[in-house]
C-alpha cells in the first residue's frame, strides 16, 4: 500500500502539469476572427441575403425583411447551446468558385409557415410537423434563396459561383437528429439574420459553415478589392503620358518660325463646305415586288396551330389534390367559340366539330390585321 503513495515531487509535478489546463479553452481564440474579418463576413452575408429576401418575397407574396447579420464563432462542442430547439437544416455545397459547405438553419415553426405559403395557404395556424410535401416546398424556397445569394456573391467576388441543389433535413441537436449535416470542423462560424415575413414571422435565420471556409471568403474578398486599385493606377499612368507626345513638338515649331503669333489672336479655321444630302431614287415597281419575293422565302416555314378550349388558375395545393376523375372548370361557357392560336398568338376563333371520330375546329371568325398585330406585341 505504501508503494502506491505519491511522493511530494510527484504531487508537485502533477500540480504543475494541471496548471496548463485552464489555458486550453483559450485555444479557439487563436483561430477566432478579428473585428475586421467579422465585418467582412457580415458584409458578404448582407449583400447575398439582400437578394435572397427579394427572391423569397416573390415566392411567398409577402414582404420579407432580412436585417444586418450578427457574426459569432462557436466550437462544435457548444453547438447544442446555439441550437437548443428543433430546426430545419438546409445543406448547400459550393460546386464552382469556392470549395466548402454552407448550412442554412431555420426554426421548424418558421419553416412550416413558409411551406404553407408555398402551397397556397395563408400561413396562419401552420402545422409545425412537416410532411414530405412541406419539406419539398421549403427546399424549393431555400433553393431560390441560395441561388440568388450565389448570384450576388458572383458579383462581389468577380467570378462565377455555383451551388449544388439543397438537401433538407430536420435538425434536433439534443436528440442527435440530423447532426451529420453539421460541418465536422472544430470551429464554426454562425451568421445570424433577423427574418421578418409580413406579420407571420419575426425570427432568426442562420448560416453555419467552417471557420476555414470563412477565412477563404475573406482572403478572396481582400484580393478582389485590391486588384481594381492596381488597374486604376496603371490606367492613370497611361492617360497622363499620352498628351505629352503630340504637345512637345508644336511649341518648338512656333518658336522657330512664327514666334509673334503666340501672343496674337488664334488663327481662324477655314470655312466648312456644307451641301444638301442627295438620296437615290427608288423605283415604285421594284418596291412593290420586293415584299412578294421576301414572302415566298417564308412560305415553307412550319407553324404550330393550337386550339384552346379555355384557361383557369389553380394553386399548388389544388394541383396536388387532383386525382383521376377530377373536373377542372374553365373560364369559358359551353358552346362559346374557342381560340385558334398560331405560335401561341390568337389569330382566329372557331367552333369544335367531329370529323369521322376525330375532333376538328371550324373557323368562324378571323381577327383583323390590326388585332393580330396587337397580339404580336
């Protein structure tokens, strides 16, 4: 038993060894972002998600506001503190321009409202339990948002940036559900935006990506902002030197041959000869025959003729509810003349007939030339 006891030297060595443990949590600060880098990430997010708000507003037919982002760096071990509630995670990978992944995180209740608006609902009382159709609707909305963001980033970084189709999955960190979508890097950057959709949503939408990817974005942004300055300097040098070449010989000529004219009045320019323009005459017979010849060249072009019984508008929800035997009511009465279209332009009206067990249409009225021209506009 006595052999298992620690000596005083061993105890001191252990105490000295454990004295370094309080410094371990400070290690992430070495790989943190500076204030300037946080501002750069925030500016990139502000520009990209500004266009995303416009795309989402068009899809939902609601006013969408996304405010200036808040940038923080969190260790992966603390991810449960950052996302305590159930969320919907949308994973996007960059396929061109950058190499990395981006995780867009939305609260599950907000995703349910977006899905309900996408399928034709009013967004009120949306069921937070998302089905397959609702997840597909959210995926399409996020696809439009991230596509617009990638387009804006292409403008910022002056290069083509493309993304993969997004993958949607429910994220519940406490139950370890969907956590495989979270980047495996130790340090992650969280960019949080305040999202407002009409009077329905006032919440946060967040981006999550590796710290190394954030460093790549900042480095590329700095390179892009520095290169135009160099080009401007070179152009300014060229424009400064060009006027000196034709100017230097002229004063020498005046000093040798006509020094008195320098202080005198400027020499008058020679009068410019102006004469009326003459147009060649056109033969009326040739002008009338030309359109006929041109029309002959177009007679063999095939055109698509379509007979339209009527039209109607339905929401995505109503379309998904269609089944065999469903009846769709059109905007025309029974027996009303149908529209005859040539290359999707109305040119005449007619009535439907049956010709030996085949449908046909009898032309009853042809639009005037003025009406047909208006339809082409």
